[in-house]
C-alpha cells in the first residue's frame, strides 16, 4: 500500500514522515523545481509540536527557532493590555516555537531525505488532475519548468497537500465560490534588530481599524551584535488587494502610514518597518468550509482542505494535526476508502470550526474588545474596560476550538 502525496510543503512532508514512522510507504510530488527558504515567520503551538516531537524533531526545531515565552497584547498607543505564558512556560509538556517558515520546511525536508529517502521526492512535478478506480488512483503531471507532460503516476491512494491553489480541490469542487476577502490586507516582513520585551514574546498590537501589528522573533543571535530576526505582520483595513500569492513583493509606502506614530518605549514600529530585509503582501482571504474533502481514494489536507485567515497562529498546526489523524486512521483500516472517510469525519468539523472562528473570534478579539470599549482612545486602567476573566475566556475559548488547550493536548499524549 503506497500513498501518493501531492505537495511537499509542511503538510505533505509531515504526512510522509508520519506514514514512514508507522511503516506505510509514500511518495511526494512537489511542483517547484527546487526548495528555497521562502516566506516569513509562523508559530507552532503545543498541539503541533507534540506531533513533531513524536517524530523526533523538537531538538532540531529548538535550534532553528525561538522558544516562545509569552503572548502579549497592547493597544495602538503602546499601552499594555494582557500577557500570558506560552508553551512549556504555561505548563505544557511541549513548547511553542516561533520559526521562519523556510527553516521549518528545510528541517522537515532534511528528516524526509534521511528517513523516507531522497528518491521518494519528485521535484518540478505539477499535478493537473487524477482518475481513480476500484484499486487505485492515477495522477497526471506536467513539468513545472516547461509544461511538458510527465508520465502518469499510480498509487493506492492520493492525498492532496497542494496548498491554496490546489488542482485536486478544483477537480473535486469545480463550482466552488471565489475566495472570501476579509477586508484586511497584510504586509509581512522580517527585520534584523535588538531583542524587545522578553526577547521571546509573541506580540499583538492594536486592532485592524485602522491597523494592527503582530510581531515576534524567529531567529536568535544572528550576528556578533546579538540581533534577532524579527517577523512582523502589518494588517490594514482596505478594499484594495491583489490575488493571493505568498511570494508577492510589497511596498512600504502602501501601508506604513497608519504606523507613523507607533513609537513606544518598548519598540519603535516605524523604524522596524523601514529597516526590513523584505516585505511581502498578501490579502487576508479564506474559503468557506467545504461540505466534503474525500472522493473514494482521494482526499485533501492542510491549506488544500481548509485555507483560513492567518489569525491565531494555527494554519500550519492544523495541517500537522491532519497528518497525525490520517496516519492513525490508515493504521486502523486496510481499506483506503474507509480510512479516508474516517479521517474526514474526524478532521473536517474541527477545521471548519477553526476557519469560522478565525473570522470572528481569534485571540486577537481581546484587542477588538479593548478598541470598542475604549472608543479607540488611551485608557487609564485596563481593568476599567475589561476584566482578566473576560480576557481569559476569549483566549481559553480559542484554545479549545483550535485543539491546543491543556486538556486536549494532554489527552493526545
């Protein structure tokens, strides 16, 4: 029994490593001709680092990332709103990591080549569609470099981990509606700078009207001067946006305006933006949850299954949980159709809830409440606006929805 995995991103490589861990063969087909450390930062929460820990990757990831100490919230005037410990600092058995997406990708690739084998990865193979019958799936491919047809490939089952622009999803759901724009555009970048706050803080500042920032370090001691590589995300409410493309270059002048006076005693935001190594632009867009992912021996995973707006630090984490769930279901049944149906029944409702919650009540909603109750003005005492109990209800409620509350993570151990 062999699994054909379409896409060699976080979802695809994690799935291949999970399957190898339990003795199930797989082969990965990636459309890009070569892997490059593209993108910016992401967070890995304890539910996903537990899976990666079972794969023996936590020590390597700790070397490449920042072990997040706390989540911190401020209003756009730089006033402290709330903080809470993160990962092991909050009593979990597993850490929270802030890491460059490229570093995570390369760590997974390194493990894949060492364990599964480099010959099990086909680069530059772009999937264009599939057919299936009672005994397997045949996938069609073209060369990513010249568009020429490549030999069809066959396996017992196919898992589409081919991301936001999934060809397999389009074939399964040809009449799906257009992506939904949230009204918020993002600019993402990285800046080399001195540590701020604890040096390991996941920091959210302001609300999306008019603008919000998410800021956290992703590499430590990058030079002899003790600088970190700090990831930042600028979110601005605007009707203007371009088609979603993770690698679209952005322009500083298009978004720096709302942040011009964000000069705090703990961080100079305009200086951080101006000193950025790179800027990428991406709209906050998701898709309505699908009614189904699976058709016989074919199913979806990760962003191909449940693209979500990047709030709550949870996109990569849900893909990693998908991989664990699928592996467990394949171990329970020798019938791919039955295993895929069980995987969908287990993961589709959960991820649909995360997609919808990310639209309305992510952890950032703490700052929305402060913005609304203060009338977007400085406050004298945060306790006059919102109690710690209310704040923790928002924070803890999201943890339950996303599956990284202590009870759920401990149960999965």
